[in-house]
């Protein structure tokens, strides 16, 4: 028989990879399909970014997507619609091992995000995780397992968040500062111009605050060369394009060899 103490040492592989200073990449899922989740979870991605802010994926479907990942490589994360205790609680109890909190604009919201993902006395998560224990049958007990392994990702995507970034970055319990570059550009009135000098100055300030406080930096991208540039700035956590974007990209490559083109030549990915 294996030693139960050895089993208790399991660590969220996304957290472990980041701790080792290596990058992690996740595919964005927007289609309410456990089948797609299962297929994506064994393609080599580190995590699944299940999009519940900008897609019609429901809590019930999310639960089925989580179950579909059992025994597969990618770890299920969820971006919840709002930064609130109850939204995090529901996806965590369904088996998410990471929560992505949008519009984390001030230290109060950062503290709220961190507290939502830890059990008392470290946080405010309620103790009703029966479904989560089925997905993560931890030998040492789910509560300690979850407090060690659930990841907290806060999205910095507004001018107010940049103005408060030093305090946000200093918040205990936050694992990743993820820069929503498109929404950030909109917040500056730049209509999504992510390369504008104002946006790039904001990114540099966020990166400096993250480094000073030992936080991982994250960003959306689907360009391998951009990933390399980001890594030179200290980024390690990457949200890749959607399953629909990958499908369109693959179709375009195939059809181009036959002299055919997609009706929509600029299929957009969701960030």
C-alpha cells in the first residue's frame, strides 16, 4: 500500500510549474460542452479557462465540464461573472481549482477574491464542497487540500486598478495578476488599442508591482512570438484563444490549400 502521507503531497500542477519559474498556458472554453472540455484537457494545455463572464456556460454545464476532466492533464479554472464571494463559492464547490475574478479594481476587491477561495480562519468560503470532494478526493481532507491548491487570479483591466495596483499586488492570497489588455485599453478610452503607449506604460507599472510583491503576471495572447516578448517582461501565465478560434484557424489552414477561404476572414478569439 502507498503511504497516505505521500498521497497528501499532491500539488496543483499549474501552481507547481509557476513556482518553478516556467510558463503555463490555458485554452479558453466558451462552448457549453463537456466533450470539448474533455478533448481540450488532454491536448497539452496546463489549464482550462472556462469562460463564464463572456459566454452562456451555466453552472450546471460547468460542473459537467469539470467531471469530464477527471484523470486528464489540464486543471479546470473558471472566470466568474463578477468579483463576489458567492460566485466563487459556486464554481469552487463544483470542482474548480482556480477562480479568475474580473474587474478587480481596488485592494478591497482583491481581499474579497482571496477570502472567497480560502476556508476560515484564512478566508470566508462556506463548507459545502460535497461535489468538489468527488472531483478532488484528497487523502488529507478536501479543506486543507483546497486551501493549498486553489489558485486566485485577479484581472487588472481598468484605470482604477492601475492606480491601485501597488496595494492590489500586496494583497496576501493573490496568486496571479492577469492584465486584461483589451479592456484596459478601452478603460483608457483607446477603443482596444493594446499597443498604445499609455497602455504599455500601465502594463509596465503592473509588472513592476507584481515583481515587487512576488505575484505571477498573466496576459491573453495567441501569438507564440508575443509570448516570448511577454516572458522577457516576467509574464508566465497565459490565456490562449478559444476553442472556436482554434477551429477557425485550423479550417482556414486546410481550406487555403484547396483555394478556399472562410466566410469570416478575421475570426476573433475571446479574451
